[in-house]
């Protein structure tokens, strides 16, 4: 069986574990999708419980990182070759897709920010650190979590290309761009609310 297929399958399976949904269900006996934004990610979970929101953030990032590390261990001959880079980035993208469209929740998942941070943080930590810096600046300037996420996601391919010249392969950049576009697409309703002035601002309950 192809290493690429197995990488994608394992990445999707790990990414599809709906930690936010499970934590709220276990500790509150509720379906987090029926409250707030209806999302299973850390931001919406934190509206139920800040502690569970932090746990969701860590776990969602962790499953992205785990997908990449497992793929590297089993299917990549090394990090310094195109095959290894493709395997690692395919694992990260697959984990993001799993989080966005988990089969267990009828393909209604989160928005992929934390899972992207975890997956690509293993592959390109400096690019992700810069992306987090951009997110913080946008958040502090406009107080919209969604806007910070969109801008940061849009810049990830460029930041990776600038900081990691060995990631300049068209396949690798294509995979990173795919993840970025998916995250942005999942935020399209948020962007519409930002433009309309109806998006909830950070620190203010919806």
C-alpha cells in the first residue's frame, strides 16, 4: 500500500478525533455544536469552559503534530529530501481535513487553526511562530479571533517559502496552500460578519 495513502489515512483519522465535542459532552453532558458558533474548536468550547477551551486547543494541536511525527517515523526516509517533506506536509494537511470534516460528526467539524498550528509547527516552526505573531497583532488591533486566523492562515505558505528554502517544491507549497485555503474557506461566514460589523469581538460574549 502506498506510503502516501497510508499517510493521508492516518492523518485524517487522527485529525477527525473531535476533542472539543468529546470534552464538552463528557464534562457538561452537552453538544457544543448547539451553542455559540456551533463550532467544535477551542474558541467555541471556551464559551462553555475556559479550561476545556485550553484543553481543546492543546489536544487539537497535538493531533496535528502527532500525524506529522508518525508519518515521518514510518514513511519518510529523512527530513532533508523532497519525499520526506511531501510525506510530512501531506500528514499535516490530512489532519486538518480530518478536523474540518470528521466522519464521526457527519463531516461537520472545526475550522482547523489549532490542528494546522500543531502539524505545520513540527515541519516549519519558525514560519508558524511568525504566523502566531501575525495573529496576535491582528487580534490586538481589531479584536477579532476569526480575522487573525484568516490573515495568519493566508500568510503561512509565504512565510514557509521565505524561511525554509528547502520547502520551495511546488508539491510542498501546494499542500501548505491547500491547508491555508481550507482554513480560510471555513471562516467565510466569520468574514462576512466582520464586514457587516456583527462578528463577536474577543473578550465579549456572543
